[in-house]
């Protein structure tokens, strides 16, 4: 890892021994930046049980409510019966099983790309693809609000990474005119803001300057586009306009894993060169079977997307009436900006006392001074739960 990577990722100097670690942890607690896990009893869903209490869950990325869908669970069970639980090796040795291959073909067809390649996680895909498509020292331009894994991907590749102001294609155009880049990377839907990248303009710029355009659609895939195939479908951009499309399978798809879709040549190159593809164990085949079932539901049950859209509109209309400081987002990610980290944590705690689970998101996940509640809506929510959240928010902010 390049020196300084820790300080950028953690927002503070990297600790070097146990005493330093303790004081670093203390400092982090004092800044309201301390993170801890909650143990959830039972499956994901609109309601979950934490510490013996039932909470309405507004922080999951299971946007379509598929993580515990009986058909998807059954596909996983049958997959395990037929193919066992482990894939046994990496894809290139002997771990590429029939369900993986079928899933890749279905993903290529669904996204309208020549080929698709499964990765075990989205984080790995972003690390592997950027390294495979660039040489050390190449310029890589990224949106300032891109997901951490895209930034880390550029760092690992040894690229000259520059981050343009969020969505600012005018500045990007100026940079490209001066110094062409090997690759431009952007989230499709920004994970902490919920807004969409200006993909049509990015596609024009990438094409004009001979750069790869890499779109990470972790939060758009399954949710956006007429068929659910994501932000690129929403904008009707084909493989030539967005040559590298990545999406994850653990969010709206409700399972686990990720894929990259694009041309035959791109995928063959990644199979040879992407180290996070070559040197890791393939996903469990049963997971691939579960994803296949989930994709079937995404394609057949457009009501999930339509109902989710209705809930989003209902929430935003209510928030407008109550003057809540929402960011402009038309996706299931609805951020309410608080500013101060401790205030965001305190607000989340108050909501929790009223039975609502909402995640406070703090720096360095978001820029300093923009701590927020990241409210996520899913097709599992009932309208009445969204209305009760609005009431609780008004009470807690009063
Ligand atoms: C979640 C996420 C990832 C990482 O995907 P995993 O499969 O969870 O590793 C990458 N990019 C974005 C934008 C994400 O939100």
C-alpha cells in the first residue's frame, strides 16, 4: 500500500504499536467517529430484531426485498444439494462450475453486453479491474464521491489518481484536454448521496479522449432502468458508450458477489490479468444459483421497482412538507444531512429509541462536515412504516 494510504482512509495518522492503537481508538471515540457492529437476529427485512427489540430497518441495501425471498432461498438450498457448498478453487483452476457459467451468460444478456465475468465481491472487482486496465503512472480520473473501493483500486494500480468535484463534467473536460486519462471511473448511483452520475456526458468525454469509462452500478443495478438492469439502462447507454460496467449482487439482488460486463476482449483480458479474479476462490455455486433466481424475480416482478418508486415519492413528499433537509435523490438512498458527526449519531440514537434503525454516516465515508442519516427504502417496507418514520424524524429534529 502506498504510504499515506492509511491516513487518507482513516482520516488520521496510521497507528504503529499497541499504545498508539489505544490512544487512536480513544481519540476516535471522542470525535464521534467510533464504529461498532450490531448483531441482527434473523434475516434481513423491513423489521429486524436487535438486542431483543424489534426495529423498523431503514439502513439495508436489500432494495427489492429479495435477500430473504423464499424462491431465492430455495434456489440456494437446491444449489447446495446439487453442487455442494464450496467451489473448491479459483475459477481458473477447477472452481468454475456450471451455475457460475450460466449466471455469467444471463448477466451478459440482461445488461446487453457481450460477456460478463463474476467476481467474489464488488470490492475485489474494483481493485482488479483498474489494475488490469491501466499501467502504473497512468492517469485515472474519478468523481470525488466515488466508493472507497474505486479509489483503492486506483491506488493499488499505482495510477496518478485525480478526483474531480462531484458530477462536474466541465472540470473533467478541462483536465482531459490538458492530460488525457487512461480511465474515468464513477459510481452510477452515488452510494451515500443517492444521485446519478451524468453518464451520457461522461460517455462522450471518455470516447472523445480515448479513455475507458468504468461505471460501478452497485446501487442502480436491479433498481433503475425499465427492466432493472441499472443506471446505464436508465440512460440507454450501450456497451460502446459504457465499455466497463460493474455491479454487485449483494444489494438489490439480495445475495452476494459482483460482476463486470463488457466486450469479449475486455472479459478475456480480465480473466488473464485481474489479480483479484485469478487469485481468489470462486463464489459458492449455490450463491450463483440464488442470484439466478433473484434475477428472474427482478425481470418478472417489475412491481417491486414500481412500488419502491412509489415509496420514494411518498417519503420525499412527506419530507418536503416537514421541511426536512433531504438531498435531491430519486433513488432508494435518501440522505438527510445533519453536518456534525456527533449530532448525526445522536439523531440516529433518538430514532432508535422510537423503534427505527437508520445508519448515521460519518467522515471519512462522507466529506468532513456532511455527516448524515442514510435512510434507505426497500420494496419490503409498507407505506405506513415510511409515514411513521417521517413522524419520528419530525419529533426527533424538533
Ligand atoms: C457496496 C459497494 C461496493 C462493494 O461491493 P461488495 O460486493 O460489497 O464488496 C463497490 N462499489 C459500491 C459503489 C458499493 O456501494
